C-alpha cells in the first residue's frame, strides 16, 4: 500500500472515531431535553438535567467530552492539512488537490463552533444552576451541538467522497 493510500485510509478511520465521540456527547446532551420534558420537582425550579445535577460533575464531563472531540478534530485537521495535503499534491491530480483545499477551508469554522460550545459550558458553570442560565445557555448548547454534529457530518461526507476518488486514482496508478 502506498503512503498516500495509507494516509487516506487513516483519515477515513478517524472519521469513524469522531462520529463515535459525538454519539457519546449526544447521550449527555439529550438529558437536557429529557429533563425539560419531565418538569419534576427536581427540575421545576432549576433547569438541571439529571446527568448534570451533580454539583457540576455532569457539566464537567460534558465539557471534557467536548474537549476530547476538540483535540481529536484539531489533530485530525492537522493531519489533513499536512500529510494528506502533501499526498494529494504529490500523488493526486490538480482537480483532487483543489477539491481538498476547498474542504480544508471549512476547518476554521468548525474549530470556532467548538470553541463557542466550550465557552457556553464555562458560562453555564459560572452562572450556577439558575433557571435563567440553563434555559438560555442550555438550550442554546443543545441546538449548537446538533448544528455542529450536522456540520461535521456533512464535511466528513464530502471528504469521504473525495478520499474515495483519491483511492480510485491511486489504485489506477
């Protein structure tokens, strides 16, 4: 297997890992919705989801999971922007290289989106468990994480298609 093909395969494997990390984050984020619907005595005065109603440990766990995703995305993006980009330049075609460069421009927006979510988590933690904080920031975080997941899924699908084209090109050569 050529070095370029090995890099392409590694990038595709990393997409699966990033997806799995988002599924774990979604499980905690989903508790926000469940708690809001229950409106039990535990949640009527404070909008504190079950998994987050533990003196901030749940929120810290959510933030740690997002930080893990952030670090993974940054490492993944770095690999795409260096090794993958070099492989496309060295063994790809001008059209493939141009398509990759177009996808790489999306990385900054994704990184900014993750940074916004991390800031929102800090804002919630600093505001305590008051309903005003949770309703504003908590629901915003839930919506933003869904948008981020969709943004990354769309980006990854376009990458998967491009990497498939690169694999076909490499196997012909």
